[in-house]
C-alpha cells in the first residue's frame, strides 16, 4: 500500500515503514506528525483518488531528524560591466518515518 501526499508544495509517494525527506515541518526530533493532504491511495491495486484530497485519510509519522542541506552557491556574472554577485543557500529539511497510512472506512 502506498499514498501520494502533498507536503511543502511538492507531491511525494510514501509507503509504511519508509523515510521521506520534506520541506521543514514544525516539531522536534521524536515528535509525531500528521499529514492530511492525501491526493491518492493505492491499496492492493485499487486506486482511490481524492477531489482534491481523500476525505478522512491521513498519514501518521515520526520526525527522525531536522537538518539543513549542503550549501548551494549562486553566482551571478555579467561580462564587461563589472557585475558579480555571490550568495549561498542552505535549504532546511525534515526527515520523517512513515509509521501508518490511515484510510477512511467505507
């Protein structure tokens, strides 16, 4: 069984017992997190698609790690006019262990 969720403006495929790396979520290491924006659920080959979300479905997970990615260097340059700008960016992330996919009873 797997589900397609929307978190951090991106769509991600999740399965029970797997880890996902998402945009930063509120909470500390070890906290439970609940994601309710489920776009689709596939259970035993039967697909349930939401309009836009599946009613009553949710993902229960546990925050494993809060961290920051490695630095990305942004360098802007225009020749002949002495224009150079160098900046960097480190994106924050949250690593989540998907413990349970709850589907609505029909």
